[in-house]
């Protein structure tokens, strides 16, 4: 499989990697913009159709439904934040919004120079491409096309699409039908191929069609050039977002290699549908649809409003494209071992650039939940997710396990035969997908987001307590069946509302009012502080609150548990689920050796015993790399781009008591193996952490 020699020792070591995973699967991740949980047939539209209630309009998504029937769907799948830029930053880097550098509404901010889905898979020998919307380039730091966080600088071999976030609001790059004023003030809308402006020939190119055609071209060329090389494609549609423009004509007949949408490359006629009139064609299923608008069967039904015909047409066009892509995989003979993931970047929106306003109420886009885009209610963060992988997934499955988009990076690393970077917050979903192996445990899913001036819509479908609710600073933590949510946070000790979202998906019954949940309130408050690190550009009311300690889990032993792993690791691995070669006790976090013969890694786990409440500074200096966590918060990341012998430091406020510590370390042959972790705190200066401050449970 043309593996690099340095990777051979690593492949096959990842936790949960299934025995039948060779050859490694191709991976396509499809992300759509502002599509609600309820906007997909198998998630909600089919139920509306089957209800027989003519006052409930519906549309079909046959390709996505087939994808779910032959694959699986996730019914409790979350995005990291209920807005596109933050959601995408966490997806690409495999971290929660408690660790991402792009949070809230920081459109066009440069995503961290760190591990990404693409860089991890490229290290594993995959060809990598991103097509469609980006918006994470850092446009204030450098002129086009030399943005610091251009996709080519974040692990992708190839890019084609809209770099700037604002360009993704227009679905015709040449005609700019609804966005001319903003285009004039912010510069022309540009489609980029790698670092070249390729907009000029793209007359009448509807972006959903354009991205599909270009994706098919890249997949075909990649397969024809090297059929044995696995590939990863991140296909990020900018529809059905806001402008709700229409295609030029019907989707071309057929599909796959010779039919459907094709890249023609002719100036002025770049793709199959680059003819006719832009923003003109409505899907016949939508154009002729009527509904019972007054809930009176005796009166004549009305045609759908234009804005709703547009929305449904836009979603069905994405569905056409996905069906076309799946047919291409069959034509190329690679469908069985290609994992295709589909999901949305956040809940449905009420944005419209048309004279007529749009509301997800018409189709029930928020599904069985309350909340929309920019809400931390379920409707804003729980999105439709479907996976298709005939070689690895039994058809027709429904996964109700809580999961999040930041799980996909460790999942893909696992499938590629590499352990995920220790920085990752997610877990591998491979055991869930395949039914083989054990799914790693985790404490919680964590979310944070702020929108200072907006409010939850006053929809009658929503619970009275949610309607017209000021958003402000929001935070949520999900543990098992329960989610804790708080809105408009003013101070660190503000209470959470607690809901069982399995039995109460609309979050109607606040369990925090029940005295039996008083202890749970404190647990959620502690988890919220233990799962994140402050980001200076996105301040929170709880940033300075000391992180609570935990109770001792029975008897403790002095020192930390130390596990040793042999292997040539390309980064500091998480070691989750991996078998260690040796287990011992480390009295401290100091290593000083002249050199080593084998590449290896160490995992230290246990507790840091903090003597007093206060502010602590922790420093780390090592040879090759290390990542340190307290609780679930990454305190020091000395991995990607780390220079040997450089000191990394972090300051954190801690409550007195026990704080779980996890430190992953790697070194390589010939390195001056070294690890030096120190701390300072109230009443003492910087010094090695003493043995008296380190302990581990007897069973570790």
C-alpha cells in the first residue's frame, strides 16, 4: 500500500482498529450549511409525510434515505457549537470549543497551526482534498492568497472553493445575484483552486453543482492516478444557507462516472448545468406542492410560499449530488470500502437574503427539538448524521450514543491505523460503527458559545420557557442521557437547567428544580470548569473561576502510574485503548537519560494534590513532545511544531485537593530523552513537582 517506512511500526496499533480494516477505507466527509435535524427524510420529513396531516408540508431526500438504509444514522450527534465557523474549527481539529482557538462568531480567523483531520490522514499516507466553504484562513494577517491558515497550510494537498466566509453567502460566484453590495464593499467573490483565482470561467455555476462536479473530478483523477492510495475528501457545501438561490435547471440524468453532474472545464460552461437562467429552476416536487394552510380540509389548499419552495429545492439539490457521488464510487469499484459521512454544521436558520423571510417552522426543520442555529438547545446543536460504509457497517443501524463532530478525527485516525493525537477531545467511533471492540468511555460532551444580542425565536412550537429567551453567554454539558444547559450566564455559579434529552427531547421538564438533582447541579458545574481552557479572544464569565478538585477514589499510592509503549509515533498519541509493554510507578515527572535505542512513549496518570486554593503555573520541557491534561482540560500542548528543549507553560486556577492528571510523552531513537515538569503556586516558587503532590489509585 506504499506505506512510508517510518509508519509501518505504527499502523495497526490504534485502539479499536478492526482486523478487517485492510485495505484502509477511503473517507469522504460531507458537511452542509444550516440544515436542520428535521430537514432530512429519515429524521423527520418522512414522518410528516406519513402522518397524513396536510397542514405539515414535507419534501423527500431519497439519496440520503438510501444512504441511511444501507448504512447507519446517528440520532444523538452534536456539533461543537451552533454556528458554522466554530463548529467547523472544532470538527477539523478534533477538539471541543473549550480548546479550539476559533470560537463564537470569529469568522475568517486563522485556525490553529496544529493537527487537523487532513494532516493526520496525510501522515497516514492518504491523499487529502477540501472542496467548498472554508472560512478559517485568517484574512487579517496576510493578503490573498497567502493566508496563514489556507487549507494547503492545514494538511490538505488540494483545495477548490470559497476561502472567505462571506463568499459562502452567495451561491453564484460570477453573477452575485443577491450579494452585490457586500461584494462591492468587501471585494469580488472568488473561487480558489489552491492559491489561484479561477472565478473567471464560472458563469452560471450554482455552487452546490460546482462543488459536486469538482469533487467527482478529483475523486476520479485520484483513483485513476493511484487506485491503491486511499483518499480523504472534505466536501463542504455552502447551501442551503440564507440566500436560497435556485439552480439553473434540472439535475442531469444518470450519475456517476459518465452521467449526472460533470466537470466540463469550458470557459463560460464549466459544468453540466452552466447554462440557462441562474436562480430559475424549482424542483417539480416543490413547485406543484400544496398544503392545508388554515387547518381546514374543506377549504382549498395553498401552494407553498416561494421561499419554502426555494429551501426544499436547495436541500433536494444536495441530495441529488450525494446520490451522484455514491454512484461514482460504485462505478469506480470503490464504494464498499469508502466511508461516507454526512452531517450539518448547526441547526436550521431563520436567515434570508430574500424579500420574503424564511422560517424553519414550515418544514419543521428543528425536528422534535426546540432551538435553531445559535441556540444551545438541542435544535441548535443536534444535527442529522448518516454514515455509509458497506465493508464495515451493517445496514440499517441507528446509533443513539451521544457523539460529536470532534469524534471524527480520532475515528479517521483509527481507521487509518494511527493513534489520534493526545490533543484530541473526541473518541474513536470505530467500535460503534463496526460492532467490534470496545467504545472508549468519556466523562461528557462539552459546549460553549456566546451571542450577545440575539434571542431564541418566539415560535409557538417551542416551550414557553425557551421562547424569546436571551442567549448571551451559553454553556452545555451532556453526560449520558442528561444535558445541563445555561443561558445568559452572568456569573460562574449560575445554575444549569438539567434535562433528560432521551425522554424529554424538547427540554420541557427542568430536573434542576427537583431536590434529588441538587448533587447533579454541582457535578455539572464542576465538569464545565474541568473540561475547558480560557481563550483570550472569547472571554467567559467563568474564565477565572478555580477548577474544582475531585474526591479520592478509595486508597491512593504515592507517585503516578506509568505505562510504557514501544512504537514510532508521528506525534504525541493519546494511548487510549492501546496495550502497554510495561507498567510501573513514577515518583515524579522528571526524566534524564543520555539517549534511547527504541522509539517509545510513556503515559503518566494519577492525581496532582494541590495544597491550597489559588493560581498555579506549570512548566514543561522535553525532547520530542508531551501533552498534559488536568481533568479533561489540555493545560500544556508541546506537540505539533514543538522545538526540543523549549519550555511551555500555562497558568491555571485550582481548588485545593486532588486533580486528575494525564501526561502523554513520546521520544525517538537517538533523542536526548528528557522530561522536566515544574510548578509554582501560592507560597512557593517554581520547582519540580514533589512526590508528595503525586498519587494514583491502587487499581491504576
